[in-house]
């Protein structure tokens, strides 16, 4: 997991650091030039809902059975049912 640390040393500066979270502690994957007990702010990126379903299939599956009273041939003749177009 990529963790961004905002490092405060004298003046404010931001440095991105990769770290591993283990046993309740963030452990940087590379050495840092920080004094002991320097306070940092850790920002953990979260996935947006769009990232969870990049193809849209989960959203499509959620619509299955959505219309309880749909005609039996709704899928086959959806244009006719939705737009009044004649069946081919």
C-alpha cells in the first residue's frame, strides 16, 4: 500500500514515502531523515466506488430483477417496450 506522509521539519514540506502497516505501526520502506518523535500526518488513499467496478458489470448485475412487472420478452424486445418501436 502506498502511504503519503506529510513531513513537518521546521517549515512545512510534503514528501511521499512508501510504508508498510504492521502491528499498529507504519514502517517506512526507505530511510527517512527525521529526528525521533517527529510528528507526521499520514494520508491513506481510499478506493472510490467507481474503482471497485471499472467495467460496470457490478452495476449491471444490480439491475437484474429490478422491474418486477416487466413483460417476459423485455430483454429481447426492449426497444419496442421502451420506445414503441415495432418488433423486427
